[in-house]
C-alpha cells in the first residue's frame, strides 16, 4: 500500500488501523489503514466489488446491521474506539451520518424527515427551535427555497435530486461531525449532480466528508484526498491532485486511465 507522505495527519477525525471485514468466511476488506481529515473531502474510488461500501460502513458501524458481517481492527473517532462495547451506536450514527446511493426519504412530510433526528436526540426544546433547525438544515442543503411553501407534503413526492438533498438535510439536522456518502449522485441527472457537488463543496470544512464515487471526474472535482481500493485493499492514498496526475502504483494508473474497472 502506498500512502503519500505529504499529507498532514494532525487533524485526523477518523483513524482506521489494520481493518479487516469478513462476510462469513469471505474477506471483503484486507488490512486497511487510513486517516480521514476533518478539513477535506475524501473520495473512495475503485472497481465494483473492491469494498468501498463495505469499508465506508465500518466508519459508523452500519455493518452491524448486516448478518454475517464481522469487523476486525481499530477505528477511532476523535481518538475514541467506536467498536468498544460501551459505544452508543445510535449516538455514533448521529455523529457520523450517512447518505445512500438511492435517496431514501421517510414516507413522512418534508418537515418530519428533517425533524425526526433532532427529535429523537432531543435537540430542540420548543416548536420554534425545531422550526429553526428544519429551516437551517434545508437551507444548508440548498433545498429551502424549493420546499418552504410545501413542508407538509410528503418527502417521497419530491424529484430524485430534491429527495437526495432532503436526505442530506436530514443527515445535517443532527449536527454530525462526519458525513459518509455512498455514490450519492448515481441516480441523479447531470444538473442534480452538479447541485449536490456544489453542496458538498459548501459543506466542506464544517464536516469531514467521505464520498464513494465511480466517476473519476466527480472525485477530481469534489475531493482533496483520494483513496484507491482494489480487491479489498487500499492500494494508494494521497492528495487527489497527486492520485490523478501522478499515481505511484501501477494499479491506480490503470484504473484512472480506464484500463479496467
Ligand atoms: N451483505 C453482503 N454479504 C456478503 N457479501 C457481501 C455483502 N456486501 C458486499 N459483499 C461482498 O463484499 C465485496 C465488497 O463489496 P462492496 O459492496 O463493499 O463493494 P463496492 O466497492 O462498494 O462495489 P460497488 O462499486 O459495486 O458498489 C464484494 O465481493 C461483495 O460481493
Ligand atoms: Mg458500493
């Protein structure tokens, strides 16, 4: 594995060390170590089946919900082991939010989609505080102007791109520290995709953001750090500009130039 040495790791939000993931006796992630910074957007790239989603899910323990999945190794958030037995997983998933490939709003109103998390975490003391959280989250997700007059409509009645921004608003509403996105634009048209990419850029710096993408152009546009995965291993990790212009590993070069994938 090549980790470029010109990375500043002092501000790592998440540190993963020697992580292995198994589904039954099949190994899907093989000895991955990475520091994920709070300052940057990190892209995970690599061919289908290489383990990007699997590794992403280890970062907020979503693999816990998959029967037969087993995680070994160390993953810490702000230096605290997230796999320790006393970890409150509901709390963890509020701190490390997730946005999925297919927008999955709850079958509830737009307002309730955003208010749900703050309510279960007790973040609003009054109706007006909740209104504020919902408005602020929708504004940050770039959706407020489009939905402010129809907050009582169902979230599922929005367009795909709007639904994805609603899901981002829902993730933001609980004030996360990290946002994990697994191919968040793959079901969207180019205009909705551009909107989400702009949004990622606006959110950068406030949250550590990790995005899985099959689009090299998207990784190059939105991320400052890129990790290339292949067959369950992290082959190379560095500044996005270095990975795309000057990869050190042959397999990275082959992938980004489209020789396989
Ligand atoms: N729930 C599961 N049960 C068993 N095996 C799984 C499960 N999920 C993933 N795998 C296997 O683990 C490996 C990594 O899969 P993963 O979904 O993480 O890849 P990926 O890089 O996200 O691929 P894609 O780009 O197609 O989304 C694959 O071999 C896959 O078949
Ligand atoms: Mg995947």
